[in-house]
C-alpha cells in the first residue's frame, strides 16, 4: 500500500474519490440513513439522557489524544470506541483500563478480543463504583449510607469486507444499582471504518447506545444515544492526527475531539489532545484547562502500557492506566 501511495502520480480529486467509494460500497447508505433519520426522530423527545457512565471513555491512549479514536482504533478497546475496529486486531488481545475518576469514584474496563477467519469477536466488562454515599431523607435528615454501582457487559462482532472496509455491531447489557433500587436495560452499537487506499487516511462512523433506556422505580431515562464521525490521518511514519465529531442526541450537545500521537522511539509514544463542547466552551467544565488530554505509551514484547491525565478544574484530575497484552 505504501508503494502505491508513493508512486501514484495523479491522485483523483476528493469528490471523485468519494463518489467512487460510495458506488463500490452501496451498503454504506444504510448506515448513513440511520445517522440522518433515526436520531432526528428521537430528538423530538426533548429530554436528557441517563446512564452517564456509558460516556466515560475507555483506554488511556484515546483519552490522551482528546478522545478522538473512532477512525483509528485497532485493538480490544474498539468495544467502546467503534466495534468495526476489532477486525484490525492481529491476534488475541486482553485489555484492561483503570481510571481514578471524579469525586473518589473508580472506573474499570476488562476486554478480550479474538479474531477468527470469519470475523473478530470481543467481550467486555465495564464497572463504575461510587463507594459509600450518605443518604438523606425528605427533611435532609441522615438515613445512613448506601452504595451505587453501574455495570455493562458487551459482546461485539466485526468483519472486514475487503482490504479497506470493516463493519461491526455490538450489544451491551446494562445494570445500575442505587442502594436497594436497580435498573436494567440493553443497548446496541453500530460502526464502520474505511481506509482510503491511496491516501494515509481513515474514516470512521458509529451509532452508539441505541436502546430503550433505564428505569428506576417509575422514572425511565433514555440512554446517551450518540452519533460520531471520525478521521485519522497518518502524516509521516510515527506521527498521526485524529479528529472526532460526536453528537449526543438527547443531551443536544456536540463534542469535538482532536489529538495527535508521536512515536519518537520504537517503544515510546507521546500524545496530546483537546475535547470541547461546541458552543459551550470546554466539554469537561469551567476550568481553562478542562478538555485537555495528555499521555504516553510504552510498548515492549507485545505488551502495551498507556497512561493519560485529564484535568476537570475544581473536580480534580482524572488519571487512566491501560494495559494491552497480545498472545
């Protein structure tokens, strides 16, 4: 592929290239229809979403790049970012992410990826633990402590349809508990990634958290349905940039993430990025540093270790540590 890119003398225009790809891949129109029609219908509800733990990003590498990972994910963390990315795995993978989240909470992810000749599979477990919380009655009197936990179990499948395109789908079983009250639901994820053959550019699309919502007692809140379009561009070997544009349908919010990764040694990478809510300032809070992401990665003997830090102003800093092992 590199030789074709270097030796190509006359490159087609972007418009011609786009039309050619659509004609060769008519199934992409199905996903486009879902993007354009289905979210618009649900916007009429005009309500905010629940199950916010589904919006907590997985993987220190992606977070260090401003949460721009839809078009470039190629490991087991595709379970969160884009199920189509599972098809790019080169072998079995075990991935783990631990995040020291806000206000003393902890967020963990454990994933297993298994590629086969007929496609790639992924299994994942997500858990947000909020520890012990202080309960209050109707008159603000203390009623004792209680625990709150959010969990999700995911299964995804991805298939490379040709040398450049892959599609994926996943289902998540959701469980939340606040004290003695519980809520259960499910969600569907759809995704696609296409690599432009004569360009070092990838395009990714996802529709995530499509489901009936979570119901506590008598109140049902919709899931954080989102649609994302991402780009990943490899500038030179070892240096690439990524961009994600994400629309949170029910929350009526659009987030823009942009990041870069520089591998200046075979085993060491540095990353930086920014995530902003368009029209609302930084996506993470009022601090001037909120929205920034920074991190680094170390790769040795098939093992990838990544770290990322994101500031959240007065709420403190969030730290993530990820571990990927191929076997």
